[in-house]
């Protein structure tokens, strides 16, 4: 798999690799130098927490516990 570097330093990650790593548009990646080459890894090791527990009674329980005893 060979790709050209674009004018702005862009390189396309081949679809097969994106699929294997479950990379989606908008995901962030980390780059680092590894000897004589550059390595790249997706940084989305899990989905964001925001909204993950929406509708859960667990959050209501935590809020109730936090406010317990406040007048």
C-alpha cells in the first residue's frame, strides 16, 4: 500500500486499515516517530462519556446522594 503525501502533508489511511481499526470520519489519531518511520494510532479507545448514561436512574441516585442532608 503506497500513497502520496499531499501538499498539506495529508496521507489517506487505506480503507481496509480504517475498517480493521474501526476508524470513522472525525476520529482523532496520534502520530509518533518510531525509528525510521512514522506510526499512527487511533485515540478513540472508547466512546465519549457525554450522554452515555442519559435516561439512567443511576445518575438520579448519585444526585440524590450528593444532595442528601442539604437544607
